[in-house]
C-alpha cells in the first residue's frame, strides 16, 4: 500500500481488544505492520515485551521489522521536535 507513517495499535489491555488479542500478542501486532504497540496498563508490559524480544532473537526478519518500527517512530518524533 506504500504507507510510510506511524501505525499505532489500540490499547492491548483494553477489554474489547482482550477478547481477540491478548496483551502478550504484541509481537503479532508488530508482525501485522504496526509501528507502536500500546497499552495504558504498566503491569502487562513484561507480557508484551518478552515475546517480542524472544522472537527478535530467533527471527532475523522480525528483528529487522522491529528495528524499522523503532526507526520510523523516532524519525516521526524528531520531525516534530519531540526528541529534545
């Protein structure tokens, strides 16, 4: 589709989202093309981060996708003067 902007997930710990996607499925959201995986519940962060780190160690293509997402997010923040 050619979209190069930032794509942000819904809150993965929100009640409606949890019906279909567990907070621990952050890696699936990144694989689907999201740039940022969002939650407002700090307690679920380890459950979101650990699968991403594990898969990135096992799958070079996924690690590249994560790196690209980080780069996209940082470039968007820099373009708006949000990086100090």
